[in-house]
C-alpha cells in the first residue's frame, strides 16, 4: 500500500513538474515572453515534412531564426502596423474563417469522409449559369430569382445552347469570356452545395437549379475523369504590365522566344529562371513553384503543364492573362491513400459546416449549460405582443443572465437597431438575439479555451505583420533604392561572374550561294544589320544571332569553340560563327539585376536585424532550451 501510494505521488509530482516546465519561459524578447510549450510547438511544426532533411535545425539553431522572426514582429507592433485598417480587416477575416468550426456543432460520419475521398479521385469538367441573390433578399426576391433560373432551364431543355445561355444570362463576371466553363475541378475546390450537384449529375446532363451562398446555379457536366493528382513545375515568365500595348506585348514575346531558343541550345533552365524570369518569388528557386492540382491553376497554365510527359520536359512559350511562360516539369504525384488522406478530409469538413449536418440549436443549448444561462420568464412575457418600432416600456429590466452578466431590454433594443430589424415582434427576434450573444461570448473565449486555436491565430497575426514589415523594410526598399543598389553592386560586382565566354554571332545560311555572299560582305567589314538588309531583301536567306555564351549554354558554340560533339541537324558549312573568346568577367547590374536585388535584400535584412538586436533586450533560458529534444 505504501509503495502504491509513493508511486502515485511520484507520478503526480512528475506530471506537475512537466506541466510547470512547459509554461516556463524559454526566451524573452523585449516584453514578449515565449514559453517552452509555444517554442516547442513552432520548432516541431517547422522542422517536420521539410523538402530536404538537411534543412532540419537543432533547437539551439532554430532559436536564432525564431528570435529574428520575433524581432521583426515586435518592431512592426512598435510601428503600430497592427492597428492600420488594412491589417485589422485582413486579420479579422482570417480569424473569422478559422473560428467557424468552433462556433457550430459539426457532425459527420465515416460515409461522408469516404464519399469525399472518392470525389478527390475524380475531376469534373462543368459549366454553370449563376443568377445572384443578395444576402439581404426577402423571400419574395429569392423566389423571383428562382423563377428566372427555372425559365432559363426550360429554354435549355427546349434546345438552347448552354454556352450561349451562360454568355447571355449568367451573372458570374467571367461568363462573358469563358461562357460559364469552369474547366476541371475536384473535391473541396467548389462550395459544398455546388460540388454536391456537380459530382452527382451524369456527364452530358444539366442539373436542376441549386442554391448556394452566391445565388442560384444551373450546372452542365461535360466530362468526369480520373484525378491526375498534383504536379510540381518550374517556370520562366515574362510578365505583362497592366494595360500593355501591342508593341510591349511583341517585345515580351520576342524575349520569351529568345529564352526558349537558348534552352533548346542547351542553356540551364534554373539559371535562366534566376536571371531572366519576372516572377521573382519563383526565380530565386530556379523558377520552382509549389505543388498544384489542375483546378488550382488557370486552365491556360495547367493544361500545358499536365501535358508534359517526362521530368525535365518543358513547353514552348505559352500565353496566359498574366504574361508569357515556359514551363518545365519537375515531378508529379497521385492522390494519397484513404488512410493518409483521412485526417485532412476530416479537418476540411470541420472547417466547412455546409458539408456536415450541423445544428446551431445543439451548439447553443450546450453553451447555455456551460455559461449558466438563466432566463427571466416574466420579462420575456412582456415582449409577446410588442412590435419592432412600437413605443416600449422605459423600464430597463433583465431578460436573461449569461456568464454572470445581465442582458436587459435596452441591450435588446440596441441589438434590434444594430441589425436594422424593422418588422415582426420583439418576441420573434428573442431566440436569435440569445443565439448571437452566446456565439459572441464563445467567440471571445476561443483563444482561452483552445490552445491550438490560440497558437494558430497568433501565427496568422505574426505572419501578416512579418510580411508587411518585410515588404516595407526589405523587399520594396531594395527594389526601389536604385542608388543604394548601384553602390552595393560596385562593392560586390565580383560575386556573380561570367565564366569564359564566346562573344559574337551565330550565322545560319540557306544555301552555299548565300554562304559565299555572306563571307564576301564580312570580308568587306560590313555590320550584321547591313548584311541582313542586303541578303534578306526579298526573302529570309540568313539568320544572325548575336550574344555571349558560356561553355554548355549553346551546342553550336560548344562545337565550334570548345570542340564538343556535333549538334544534331547542324547544316555543315551553312552554319558558322564569328567572334572571340572573352575571359571571365563580372556580370553587369543589368545582366544580373534579379540576383543583385536578392543579395541587396539579404544585406539590408542582416543590417536591420543587427540594429533590432541592439534595440531590444533578449534573454534566453539556456538550461530550459537544452531540455527540448530535436526532431
């Protein structure tokens, strides 16, 4: 008995010790204290599922990165970036979305999870016609829209082309250009009511009208196919400026085709992406983009991307609304197994009550017990026959009590005014008021009740601030500070250097006669432009490509200059080069602008972090840090 009692006491003391340690402060930055539990959670989250195992950090190494991150967030808060309306609106939007699954009684079963997994393995190609319904619409207005869409359905049933009907009637802004076609999509890419109908309507058929949060839809299913999974690609992009003129478009098209020719001649895709792509986010990684499914990217981009057969294959230049791209396939993967997908599906269901059998009443009743809800029946009885807008008693009596807080008739009247309710009786609106107040109370306590929610909200808060202050202090500053960038370049111009290159021209002639004529003009020391004007007067008989090429970047130059293998389809004596080898030399700022802007950003960031480490006091509990296990 004594041994059992001692064991029980030991377990209790050990558990309390562990709990206390979790709440100990591992690092203090200015007035911000970070507990062991918070740091451990972020450390493990960011060190799991890394693309490269070599990127994993020890707790000690990761703490330095964490301190840098926190310093930027604290500085953003000191500049009151968390109080401006743009931040507040964005953060409130994120919080509202994350809070949704916590503010309803979400129920689902194994059958729903399996059904959604089955959908994930398919892709539906569908078009739709949308007639919008205002959120504030009355029952009569809603019915009027329903009558209109049913009338359109009859026209289609009688033979009217669905695409023509979409262009004519649909209130989806994109319908004028795409005639309602949404291309292929899979589960979770459309709102639940729309998805439910799209996946249960046979190919070739038009659905009955379906109501969503946007209004009423008619859906025509064109095709159902097996989900092609996800693909990872890299791309080189020439971005179209807003309102680009035909001249600008033509120049950008020439640039992308010149890059394409360089790739065909053996240039390295990653290097060209780093130095020539206008998508700076992906350029820094050699053009590499995150994994995506077909429906997650615009059709003009995803279709050619998924058409690539082998890793390393790349497309000819393609055009999208954003610009011109060359896309290279890096890898592809299918849909994960049901067991591996189950947790993710359940999480998505919980975040989207429209997919579940949710009960607001059950949710409200559960919280009434938790928060000691007490009604005043006599007070409520006085509301029975009083219409909204009628003169009411001046007495401010209590109607109910929630979490030891009284809710009075005056509070109810304020609610009626805030909601702009102008019809019905007070009694008819009472239950909705109670439901809203209970939901508001629960919403205010989510951070306190649910540690996961608290941590996630904190991550969003800090993440938005980090992005905003980094954009202001580093990214935009480096791009716009042309004087500072030039000074930085002059100090570090030997960092990005061309290897030995051939600088000159590649000349391709149509026939032997053209070759002889070309040699004669070169012998007379004519310029390339003069030769092109003379020889191509009536038809194109010669092409001259000017440039500078490193070893391995052009197979023709490699053959003539560095004695590499004869390129396939080289036209013997009809192709030749003119120019000279040049020794290694620094790249100009124009040639490596993207690389130097990236370097300048890193320089600015390091300098800024040094200043922040001087500005804010940092205290680390090294003994506690050593108790955190690596991943």
